[in-house]
C-alpha cells in the first residue's frame, strides 16, 4: 500500500512551547489528510480534516487556534500544537487519502508521533 | 459518535481461527466497511474493505450479510503476532472519507 511518514516520531518539550508535526505522503498525492489523537488505552479521535489549499475542518471540541493545521501541498500537511501543556501529551497520527481511488475511504496512516509535554 | 459496535476484547490461541463481529445497524447505502489493525504506538494498518457479501485477501476474510447491518472479520490460524486492536469502520464519500473510530476489539493471542 501507499506510504505515509510522520516527523518527528517522538518529541519532548517544555510547557508553553509550540511543536510542529509533519505528515507526508511519499508515493502518492494526498488530496485529503486527517489528524487524529490517541490517549493511552483509548481509540483514535479525529481532530480535523485537511484538504490541500483550503482551511482545515475541525471536529467539535477541537480548538483550531491551538492545533494549527496547514496542507500547503499534495504531499505535506503539518500540525502545530501551540503553547503546549501537559494535557496535550498524546499520540498524534495522520492519515492520507488520494483522489480517484476505486474504494471509498481508503486511507493510509502514518506511524504516529508521541508528544510529551513536561 | 462512532457508527459501529464491537466486543471490547477477545482471547484466542495460536493456530485458531478468530472471528470478530461488528454491528453497524445504521449503515447507509453508500457506506463501505473497512477493518484496520493497530499495534501499540503505531498507526493503524489497513486489513480489508468490503461493501457486501464476502471479500478475501491474503490476510483475512470479510463476511457481510445481505442487510449489511453487521460484518465479521475472519483471521485464519492466528499467531502471537496477531495480538493487536482491530477496528471496524464505516464511511462514505459524502463525508469526504472521514472515518470515526469506535472502541475497537483488543485481540490477545496466547501460545
């Protein structure tokens, strides 16, 4: 299947700093990318949907000013956690979906980024 | 809210066939059913997708009855490495491919 990468895989930062996470589709053009957050022993929670060249659509309860999403190209989306606090510590996962595929909802997930805020 | 319901956990032994059933009573006409596997601290991995009847690939089979209100993922002869969380999702193009994850089924394979 298609490959999606995330960078960094792990990041530790101090409270109050901002952290940027990159999501790249390596061998296909992703018209849509999704960002998820996963706490220990819980399921993935969809945070936002990002379409190339347009503003992201955030799920209810997700602060768009805190979680800035940019999808400037067909292969790259970034998530910036602004003024991170310990409660933002989580596993962040992106997924990418191309256009014109035969099956609906065929998404490919990145390996995830573990964020720890001290 | 997730559109699916699955058992929270299942236990099995190596070499057995495992069947995980998912309920999606409110599935819409355009919805596809997709199953993912997730290991700890990794992103989900696509297993199989179907719309109706039976789909089979090199790792699993997916059985979907005519009313499509449920589906069953079948893993033949599981091994210890199949210990993971399995998610069943439904979705369609009208929502832009958005997938809402339910709680998933934690499968534990024992020797």
